[in-house]
């Protein structure tokens, strides 16, 4: 079962997305064999977390079993959060919200104990991988997915090293800069059980994202963990 940890629906103001619809994503998922995807609405990542979350739940209801919702939390607006059926966890984007991941404004999210998917970007003042280590030390019980594994290739290995002693942090590998060889290296550095597949669709091409993992030089048991086993372990009954 292939599970995509990092997906989106909706449009973004300065980035071409040929098909931002949930239906378009499901059609592509069907063609390439992805069982389910965790989504947030890009409107929610941007200016309106409440409306974006409503749209994400609507999309999940329209396509039962295909989408889990990463509900977006805006720390400046204290977005209401829920643990209703269909929730995979909470999506944080410190670089959009201009709020450091380790800022106390995000503490209400980590206090919930839900899985968290956060944008990670090496050398960002808002989401450098070092901040993931800080948060993981405060909240070791919270599953924390480092989106993009720090985003920039020069930071991938450092990201793995920074969270090596924090088993609750998983390295999520979507991004236009990641390669199959880097995915294999991350599995060797951190352990395949700490690496999670994500595509960043519809922001990025879903087919390319899956292809990187499918063709990476990995043992098949490790590939299975990365493509779905690890996320299924984290989500548990949330996948039901």
C-alpha cells in the first residue's frame, strides 16, 4: 500500500499548477497506484486556514478513503483544530507564517499530541532542521515529519544528523531537489524506518515524486517502509 505523506489541493498565487483539483489528484493516484494521500488546501497554508481546512475536509468527504487531512494551523490566528475522523494531523508552515517552528506560538499544536507535518528548510530562520531537534526534545511523544528533509541538497545529511537522537522525527522526502540516490543515502544515514515518501502534489508532479522512490537504489524491504509502511505505523488507526 503506497501512502503519500505530503500533498495539497488548491492554487498558489505565484506558481503554475495545471490541475489544482482533488479529482485530478485522485485520477493520477489511480493511474500510478497510490492508495491514499495526506492533503492540506493551499488556501489554508496561505491566507485563510479556516476556509482551507474546510475545503480539505470537503475533498476528503468527496473521495472516501483517498485523502487524510493535514489541518493547517496559523499561529497568529490560533486556528481551531479537531481530531475528527479523517484527520491525519496538523500541517505547519513556519516560512509562510513567519513564526519559528520552536516558537511558543506553536505549543498548542504539539500539546494535542497529533502527528505534525512541518515545512523544513535548511538555513531558514523559521524552519531550519535544528528547530525540529529542539521541538522533538520538548515533545518526544509527538510524531514530527520534517517536510522536504530541509529542502536543499547541501543540508540533507545535516538534517539527518541533527535528528538522529530523536526517533519521533521522520524525514519526508518531497521536493524538486531530491533524487533517488539521495533517498537511498538518507535511508543509510537515518535508517529506512525514519524516511517517509511524499510528493508535494499538486504543487509538484505526483508522478515524478513517486518515481524517485520507485527507482531509488534501495532494498525492497526499505522501499516498502518508505512508500507506506512507516507512515502507516505513525498514523495507526487514523488510516481506518
